[in-house]
């Protein structure tokens, strides 16, 4: 494994999390030099990554929700980091971690530092890197409109509650997508461009996605009237909709929207009239369980 030294970049609101503190102490007792830095405002993750790399840390840990994980991964790619990354999932949804099989208990998650770091792909759009998924359509509206207060009370179920309460506001988006040997145009209810498999608190949009195939999974849910009528089932993981998805697996895809595009990028909003998504093959080394469902070649 080499030097047992790592830096944890922890979301500031988790500073007093006793379970995290206990997991850090446990790792130190097992011989690790584990240092901790806290984020406080925008830009902190990039600054802390740069400082960690300059100090020679061979492993970094991103502790927080999907947005924190994305921020750290993005900063590592910008810096051309040779260091590996481990994830400490502490958010409400933890979509990437759940799909990857990364434990949600801090001690078990940090134990993955002793596992082999695997090269994984990342997605990129408009200069922004994402680890898990870009979503559009009604699902991304639900994610963006779910309040922090509601997430604290209901956890991942907050996304479902928000979706059902805004059912009457459902509207389809008219878009066109094209990539290598692929073209689709029409109105859609949901769009997923996945490196991971799920988003928005557990909604599986790209069920076959893996992180080491050099491709992005594209999932489109068209908007015929009969699909609109079953949105409640979609939001509550109902059956029968999977066959309605249009799916593709592409190295890049361009999307244009007649009224602009509203995309949710691992929890961060992104807007534009035309966006080009591409995969960054083997862009980051990530500590994953050997049997992770997101690996095409499992240990």
C-alpha cells in the first residue's frame, strides 16, 4: 500500500459528527496518518485539494454529500492529481456511494483506504466534471426544489415528497440529442447522463452504467400522455416504466433545448441552450469495494 497517509476534506457541517470523529480516531489507531480539513464556502474544496497535493498526500478523502464528492473529484482532475480518492458519504441521498456499494457507516467507508484504487471514468460538460450523473427534466426540478430543511426531516424521502406535491406542475422539455450513431428528438420527462446509476435520492435512471468502460450511459424517458399519467409510480419506484426508456451508451452526446436546458450536475444546477457531454476515461483513481456493481471488471 505504501505510505499510510491521507487527508480528509470534510464538509463543514459535519465537523461535530461524533461517528466521523470516532472513525478518524480508529484509523489513526491502526497506524494511519489521517489529517482533516474543513470546507466552509465555495472554492474551499479546490483550495484544499491543491494544498494537499502540494504537501504530497498520496490519498485524499471526500467527506460529505454528492456535491462535496463532485467538488473534490473536479479539483483533483483540474490539478492532474496522481493521488487516489476515497469517499466518505455523509449526505442525504448518497446516490453514487449507494450504487457503488460504498458503506454509509464512516468506519467501514474509511476502511476502503486499504483497498486497491481503481481507475474510473468521469463525465465532463462545459468545463465541469461530474462523478455520478447529470439529470434533466422533471426529476432535476424535483432535486433542485427540495429544501435542505425537508431533507433534514425526511432524508431521501424528501425528494419523493417534493415530487408528489409538485405533480400538477409537471411539464415536458423539448430537446434533441445526438452522438456517434445516435439521434433522438422530442419531448422528455426525464434525462440521465450517467457515470453512476441513480440520482435524486434513489431514482435509478441508468441501471447498467459502470465507471470503467470509457462511456456515458444515456437514458431518456419520453413524454407521451400515458407516461405523464404514471409519474407518481415513477417517483415511488413503481414498475412498468423501464421499458419506456430510450437508452444509449456513448463517449459523448450533444443536447439542445428549444427553451434552454436546466441540468442538475451531482446536485449543482447548470443551464444552457446547447451542452456537450463527454467521458473522461480513467480520469481518477478511486477506492471502491472489489465487488462494486459499478466495476465492469470486479476483483
